[in-house]
């Protein structure tokens, strides 16, 4: 089996968070979704687990990062600059906020947005021939 990653993200409103990610074009896997959590399918091997605050707290005694802070940046590679532009536009239209200007940064074309809970996503396209 291929290595898979499940990124666990605490969310205030599970239904609103599911709607946000569906608006970006991702699907929810009902097999791993209930009233406490939802599994967002980002790719065949990458998933975001949206967890209610109480359910998230059941996995660790450590406190969640304070609201307004960033604990991690989640970078997702796309196949073109158009795909980067499209996902950022969808995120902003669905209630996300821009975290960086979309454009070239050396050989990488990247953008950034935060979901309604402040989780930072950085979609990018990398032209590996430039390295």
C-alpha cells in the first residue's frame, strides 16, 4: 500500500468546514465521516481530517494553537499555474482569506489562503526543469 497522510485539523463548525472544502472541489469520504469528523479527500494518498474541537482534544493533551496563530503551512502541488489560480479563487469565493499574493517565487508559482478556521494552505506549481 502506498504511504498515506491524514492531516488532522480542528474546526469550529464541522458542516461549514465540509462545505468550504467541497466548494474547492474536494470530496468527503463518508466512510470516515460522522458528527465528530469528516475526511476530505485531497488526493489518492492525502487526506484532511476535519475534527470538532472536542474530538481533536481527545487525541492529545496539548492545547490547540491559539486563534490567530499558525502551527503549520500545508503545501499542495498542482499541475499548472491555472490550477493554482483556480483553487485560490475558489477558496476566496467560499469564505477563505488570502495569505499571500499569487505569483512567481523563483521557479515556483504559488499562492496562499486560510480556511475559515485559519489553517494555511499554499497551493503551488513547480517547474522542475528550472532546478
